[in-house]
């Protein structure tokens, strides 16, 4: 057993180590587990040093009572327990933040964690990178959309977060407004909005680091005059430094994804052609990293129309670039020999095998004659088209064939169908089926049921058919859809 002097030295050394900011930051950055009692391992959002986030700060810190002096060992032990609790809280909060994968969820996590650390119930976070490249966003905690709108009516320079975002000299660090109504310098409009929304104090913090620059600002609101304790300011400052770096990484990822989406959309038709006897509509929902799905509609001689959909294997910029090459090549072959879909796909397969032997793709090409409503089509490992109308909704039986690039020589027979007046031909990629999360058979049944369930009044409009099918087939809500899959849906309605 340690004597009293040894115990005091251990406690003092632990306090010094815990108060070392660099050591705390390093531990947080490495996500190094911090030793903690089992009672501190609660799965819910932890209280910060015994402070409940929904209780006003003033109510959590009553005036200290006069007590007998505590023994030195007990005092140091209490301080050590407090620092261990703080380190545990920071570790748990940064672990939760690290688990966020999108910019929006990360912003909301930062706002909620900061509110717990400073003991506030409401707040807002404004993302506005100082490099001007965007994206910009505003998220709220405990504030409705209309309430955020009221706050935005306050002159920017009168708000603490606005001064931070504008880079004013007095806003390089945290800004605390303990009592908005007692402070004579408070802007009248800010005072009016604060009274309307029912808050009396605020604490704002810049989201900035030397490496990431200034990304934005967060402000938390108190219902009564209050401000965070020094201990709370220290904790939220450490958390904000880590959060800013995490947000910077997600921001760069979001920018890269946006660039890929722009390139992807530019490689697809900017508008669909107008051909007598048929009306067209299309929808494209790109994957998060960019995918290789495409659609196309090309006017051909003698009033004919060429329709194509396809999917290049893989994802990311490489798949997007390959998709652009495949679509352009198919257009050329369609102009030369579009009346023979098998020849078109055979030429495309030969090109793929010679120029990109390590890549595969699925494709479907249809040669349409709207005047007589006939469609001659051929597919290479692609999902079968769907014909829907007032009297039928059924899949077109196409011959099973391998994807392009899978065999030494590809060829499959074509299929001819005749559409009735008022019927719609749906061409799509397998991403539409995969995003449902169902098995293949269930996904096909779901798509057929969605097409059959299009309201009668909307059946004459291909854009309404596409919208109804997508809304019915694809699950809604965050985390329910697989955004790693491209989705393409092309509709051709025959008059």
C-alpha cells in the first residue's frame, strides 16, 4: 500500500498529465481509449462532468456552501475523478463524431455534442467555408425552420456567429453574451428576436484550425442569463478543434462527389429529342461516388428513334469516364446500323474488348418506329424492359445473354414488340432494383407493381410515370437506400 506522500505524488502527476492540452488532443485524435470506471460507460449521451445538458447552467452551479476543509488526498482524488470524467466524455463524443459519414449528419452531431458540453438546450451551426467554394448550410438544434429564419433577419454584424464568419477582429475566439437584455449594446433587432424565441444568452465558437481554415461557427442559446463555466469552455474548445478537422475531411469529400456528379450529368443528354408519335422522360439518380449508368435517345433517319440504357462495372471517376466513352461509341454505331440492334451491340462489345479488356458492361439498345409503334431491341446481360398501360403491365421476354466483355464473341437474337396506343415502355438499369434492398425476385415484383399502380390520369404523361415509379420503388428516409448504386429510368410513351 502507498503511503500518503506517494499517493499525493501520484494524484499530482495525474492532474498535470490530464491538464496538458496537447496530451489531451493527442489522445482524442488517436481515439486512444481512456481508462474509466464501468459506471461511466453509459450508452446514451453522457452528462459532462456531472452537468445535464437540459438544465440551465445557473441552476447547476449553486452557490457553494461553507464546509469543513477536505483532506488533501480527498481533494486531489475528486479533481482526478473530474478530469477522468471529462476525458471519458470527450472520447465518447469524438467517437460518435468519427462515425458520421456525411456532412449533414456530422454538422448535427457537432451541434448536439456542443450543446451537451456547454449546458445549452438550443443552438445553430452555420457552415460557410472562408475559401468561398462552399457548400454553405445552416442547421438548427431545437429551432424550427421559421425560427432560424427569424434569427437570420438580425443584421449579420449584430450576431456573435456573424462576426465570427465575417472575420472581425473581436471574433477570433469564443464570444459569450451572458445577458442579451441587460447589455445596452445589444442590437434592437437581436433583442426583439431573442424575446420572441425565448432565449436570453448565447455562446458562440468558431469552427477553425490553422490547417483547415475557418469553416463556420456554432452558437448555443440559453433560456436564461448564463454562460459556460471555464471547465466547460475548455472541453468544448478541445472538441471543436477535433470536430473542425473532421468536418474539413467530409467537406473535401463532398466537394469531390459534387464534381463527379457534375461530370456525370454533363455526359448524359441535356435534353431528350422530340419525335412524332412518342414522348420521352428520364431520371438519373447518381451514386454517391459516381457510377457508370447511362441512358440515351437518338433521332434516326425515317422518323425512327434509338433508345439505349447501360451500366459500366465499377464506380468512381473511372467508371464515369468509361460510361462516357461507351455512350458516345454506341451513338456512333446506332447512326450507322441502328435498325439492327444486334449489330450495334456487337460492335460495342468488340470496341470494349479491344480498348478496355479488363472492364465489363451491360447494355440494351432499342430501335423504335413510332409511326407503327414497333420496337426491335437487343440486350447484353441487361434487365428486361417493362411495358405498362391500361390493359397490361408485363416484362418483355428477352434472350438471356452475357454482359459485354465477358465472352470472346458476343451475340444474341433481337426481340420485336408492338406497343398499343397509350402504352409506355420503361428501360432501366439494375441499380433501380438493387437500391430497393430486396431480393431480385421481390425487386422485380415491386417494380411491376409500381408501374401497374400509376394513376390513370398520369399514364399519358411519361414524366409522371417515371416520378411515380421512382417514389414507389425506392425506399425513403436517411439510411434506407443504397446510394452506392446508380439509378437510370427511361420512359417512352406511344401516342
